[in-house]
């Protein structure tokens, strides 16, 4: 699939200004490493190469500190809200908006109130 969509993926990654780390993560999520290496080989853009490399070496390994169990301890009712909060925490972690578990707790509470 990645091979067939490679030009669309490369165009998306080449956007100006460059994608935020969370956007890069969401764009490349689920693609096989071989497909990512093909994308690196196909592009002439150093920015795109850096984004793919960052995904391979860093972004795909980033996880929020909080888990569903932690959200339950915060008094939140299990359900679709958990996915929304955990996805937002991951994006915030990738984009450097949160640095600590305490930051994540504050953000989770803010999202739950919204």
C-alpha cells in the first residue's frame, strides 16, 4: 500500500512549513520499515528524509506516560474518551507540549472537562 501511495506520502511530508512530529507520526504509522526506506530512497528532500528518519528512530517508540488505568484512577469513566485523551497525550508528547507525567495529568484533566 505504501509503495502505491508513495508520491502522495512524499508530497504530504514535503509540505511547508514541515509537519509537526505528531503529524509525521500519524502519516507514517503502520507503514513497513521497507516502505519507509523506499520513501527515503525516492525523495531528494533532506527535510523529508529527516522526518522519516526521526519516525524510524524516535517517534514510533514514543508513548504517553499515562495509561487507561491511570485515567481510571483520575476518576474518568472508561469509554471512547480514553482513546481521545490517550491520542492527544501522544501527540502532545511527540510535539514537546508535555514533558512529564504531571504535565500529562493536567492535560488529561483539561481534555476530560472539555
